[in-house]
C-alpha cells in the first residue's frame, strides 16, 4: 500500500504541512516535532514522490558514496576513483549525458550517521550507493543496514560494497569487493618473523570494525604458526602486546608509547594502517630509538606518503584506486558483477627500509 504524506502526518500527530516543512528543511520546526516526524517517516518507510515499489524505473541522477573520513587518503582515493567512473568523462559541452552526480557522504565513523545517509539517499531515489571501508560488527546495526539496503535495492538502487566484506545475510547488493586484510596481515608478520623478530607489538584499529579484526587475526595467525601465541598463557601475552585505538596518527603515537612501557624489549611494531604507522615512528624516535636499527615499524594500505617516509615504510599494498574505480563501474552497470557477487582483492607485501633484523642478528 502506498504511504502518503498524510499517513506520516497522522502517525506524527502533526499537519501535512509540518511534515513537508521538516522534509524540505525550508521552515523552522521545533526539535521535538522534527524528531517525531522523522521517526514516523522511518516507521512507515515513507519515500518522497511515490512508493518505493514504483521507483525502479524512476531513480534520480544521484549516486551516494559513503566514507568514514574523506580526509583519510584510504577513503579519499577510493571515493575519487569511484566518482571518476560515476561522473563519466563528459563531452566537453557542459551538458549532462549518461553521467551521474556523485555525492560523498562523510559518516565520521558513526553507525548512526551511516544509517541516516542511507535513509536520505533512499528518499532522493539514488541511482546507486557505494559503501566503502570496514563495517561495524554490531548485530543490531548490521541488521539495520541490511534492511536499509534491501529497501534501496527494491527501489531500483544499485548497491556496491567497496573494501567491505559481504553482509552476514548476503544482502541486496550488486557486488561486495572485499580486501584480503587477513592475508595481508599474516604476510606482513611473517616477514618480520623471517627477519628474526619475536617480540612484536601491534597497534590495532577500533575493535568493533571488521578491518581491525581481520588484520589482527592475520597477525596472530602468523605468530601462532611460529609458536608464539595461541595457548591460554599466550592469549594474555597477545592482549598485552596489542593496543587498540582510532585509525589516526595520534593513536599510533600514544599506543606505541604504551607498548614500549608494557614491553621495553619489543623489537618491531605493526600498525593498523600507514597513518597510524607514522605516529608509531614519531613515538619511537621521541624515545631516542632508531628505525629500523632499534625497532622496525610496518604499516598497512600503502598510502602515497608511505614511500616518502624516512626510512620508507614497509607496508601492505591495497589497490585502493583500482577497487574504487571498479566499484564505480559496478554502480553504473558498466561492468559485470563477479561470480556470486563477491570478489576478494589481493593484498601485496611491500618491503622497504623501515624493517630489518633485530639487533644482534
């Protein structure tokens, strides 16, 4: 049954005019009233300009790209590449042809903002939605995201995940392009072990993120395979040599100081990503230690600045631009989805000057 503006007004106990003012944002409305109207919109799954079931052939020229932080090169590279494919080259005339308008939605890592943007894109009848980066591992949030994506797909929106694992229930997505974070994390730690390192500290990302868990699992798999973890006692040791924090430089700095306090004999530090690794490097130097002579440092992602660090950063390369471009093509229907709608994108170890055998070896 079609949900109308009047239905929303009745549910929110306001006039249809008030509902219109809230949705258009062109007239001041009391905060409590606005919240009541938006809750009614969500409860009834109201979509502007008609029911979702009739919109498969009436999507707009809008494409939403959701990122955690556009200032983070990890997200900026993927979003820029996707936008290039979505916007199209144009013909130089200034006229729009088959191009779409790509809008980057910055969630700030907030699960609530992620759901809000998905709702807004549904109301705008977005032609496609690209969700980038790791997902929050909260069952309630995952269920809410799955429900939102199903509604978007029912309305004709093409949904693509980029750098994000498939949804637990499969989800109504065209494709999920997932990075091999676990394999990359394992190969990075295997490299350090091959150099002779045994006391390896790990600066992890936020514990609730899939990216964090997969990279940390890869690291611990390699440590356990070398006989350095896995038992009850070793499990405590794993936790002692792991510090979680945000994916930013400050986190890398503070976490590294904490690791050095906990274990002064640590000979290598693995960082959750390259930005975190820069903070780790600064902390190491501020303690009067040299890289890699005293402590080796490694990152993840192979962001553009990693090769310009001094010494250049050993890291794991993820093809961020290629993945973003592919997501853009899939969102536009320019490329055939992978078999089963899922593709695992390989991670490549990049060995550079920031890692070396520990002293005395």
